[in-house]
C-alpha cells in the first residue's frame, strides 16, 4: 500500500487551498456558547401597575425643571441568546430605589422620596438586541448593596428576572444575595461604571449584557 504523500510534496494548489482554509478559520473563530444570565429575586418593589411615565429616561420626568437626585448613569447593553445571536424586540424593564434609598412603591416608606426620579423604565431592544437607559448610579439602602433590578422577556426566549450590581462596592461581599453567587455568576451580574463625558457631561456609563435561554 502506498504511503500518504508528505505535506512537503503536496501539489502547490492543494497547499494554497489548505492555507486559505486555515486563514479563514483564524479570521472567523468558532463562537463559544454563552451561559444564561443568573436569575435573582424581583424583590417586593416591582410596580403593581405601570407608572404614568415608564420610558428609557428615569432621571427626568414630565413637569420637572430639574433632574433627579444622584449621579446620572447610562446603562446599556445587548440581549442575546445562548448562541450569541441578538434578540430583537425583547422587553427590558428596570426598577431601582432613588438616591435616598426609597422605591416608588406603596409598600416602601415614602418619607424622603425623590419625586423627580421615575423609578421604573422599559424599552424594546432594536434589531441588534441593544437597549439603553438613562438612570442614576444605584445606591445602598438598609440591608442591600447598590443594585438595579432587571426583567427581560423576548420572542422564543425564557423570561428572566435578575439584579445588576456595581463593581468595587464594599457592601457587595456582605449582601445576602450577592454573597451567595459563584465567581462566574458575580462576573455576569457585576458592572463597572466609568466616567462617560462623551455620552453626557458628568455622567457615568456601564455595559450590562443579558443572555436568555430558549423556551
């Protein structure tokens, strides 16, 4: 039986074809499967009914001449499926306490509530699965480290509720929910905020991608 030809003696055309294939593989590496965003509790302060205003900008409400208290933070990202494909038309909801640690919810204390803070917002992702909110950097309140609640539902995807945390917060390790997360889960739910003067003077910005599993 003849021995296979050594690569050194393959025809030039075959060598070039093989090199082209390797180059193509290097240029388009296989996309690794993603892991679904960890689920967390919605907490007791999800709105019992939609507030009059529930758009993407939680910092400025109609009829107010000033922004809400707190440092403005732009939170944006993409909603993806497990294969890394964008999920267009997904509903992304957020809710959080105001700069005084008060939720706009009848079950929370209302003393000190900031009436200029919307407290809740919702948007649909675009064709690339992108969303964006203008809100405030979350603050701590009794028993909890700073966080923003998220709920996401999309076509052919299982809805999730989770919470986004702020990198570097001293209270993270003491938080009863955050402390139970694995290192991988913490990485998935923790966002670093950085100054973003190119977005808005004096504002912060952070990116939070969410991965949904199929129904």
